[in-house]
């Protein structure tokens, strides 16, 4: 499945045959482009004792992620259309907490779009974690002898946001891994490169921790919006352009709502795996 080109292998693991250690190995093997299925990550549908269903996310490098905005939309569409849950509103347990989901259907009873309550951003460095005390807003970060002005936050997973003049000309593939592995982020971080188009519009590219640059990143989109909104650069309801398409983001009394499409690419059975 994919959310604006951010693609995931989805496996129904409610029988709990795949443990975390095995899931990590499976993700590394199956997500390898040209050698297997190929994907940005693996999503496991699991049983939950506190929500309607539980989502576990494993990046292509085998590391487990706390949350993924595009992944949870794919996950939610899968759950509805495969009959795991036949609800238009439900809750999903993630490592970053319980997320509320609203589905919009088309005339064929298929999920056309998914809205996710992404919660309230956490601006404290310890939430990422990031070395130092307090918050990291308009902070000068030295990267390879160049100072970048960054704003950092957690939106269920860690993000470092850099505002740039032209995101298309920014060397994301060079700066991204340097920031991801910077010593101030002991557990690494996602890195967002953000261009302000207007008060209701952003253009974003994201270097994802454990994946590299992807065509879309839901949490990265929300982090970019949250940082820009906090700094007064955008309003409370905007459109965000990512490489794979557009996402709608807005604030409400509970935090940030993310709305966008999810698509099933294909389904099948993989043989030869233990």
C-alpha cells in the first residue's frame, strides 16, 4: 500500500506469529528494493487491549518506529477493506499512543481518504530525545561546519525542521543523514526541509530516520506545519505539497489533524519465508 508514494507492506499479524525480533529481520529483507517486495517499511496489524486495533511499524532498516502518518492511513484503509474493522471511526494503538481515525468512503464502499488525529506536538528536547534542556526553537545547529537554523519537536516521533528558500534545490540526500545522525540526537531524528509558499501552503521534503528520503511523510508534514505555525509563518489550516502529492493539515482543540489518501497497490502471498 502507499500514501502519496510512501509505501508499506501490510501483514495481518493478529495470530501473533511474527514477534518483534522476527519482524525486524522480515522488514530488512522484504523492504529491500529490487531484491524482494520493496517498500519504505512494514506494518503489522496486531491485537490491542486498549484500542480497536494495534499498529506496529518497522522501517526498512529493521528499526521500529513510534508513529507514521502515511503508514497509519494505509493501515486504516486495510483494516476497513479487509474486514478487520467495519467502522468509519475507530482507534489505533501505536507506540506514541492511541490515535483516532475517521474514514471517508466512495460509492464502492472503499476508503477514499483517511483523517488522523495526530495529537499535540511536544516541544521539549527530552521528548525526541535531544541533548540539552528546554525547547529547541530557532536553534543554531552546526552541521559539517555550516550553521542551520532548526526547530525540533516530537509528533509521536522525533523531527528536526529546517526552513529553506528553495526545497527543490536543497541537497536533502547530503544534509539529511548528517542531521539524522547528529550527536545531539542520541536516537537519531527525522529531518524536514520546508519552503514557505504562503500563509496556507508549504512545500516539504523529508529525510526519514531509517529510510532515507521518501515521497511523503505524514508525521514530517505535521511537524513542518507545527513548526511553521508556531513561528507565525502559516495559518491554522493549510495544504502541504510533498513529492508524492498533497496533504491537508489543520489544528483543532485536540492538536493536529492530518487528512490524505491511501491506496492498495497489490496483494498476494510470499513463499519461501520462515
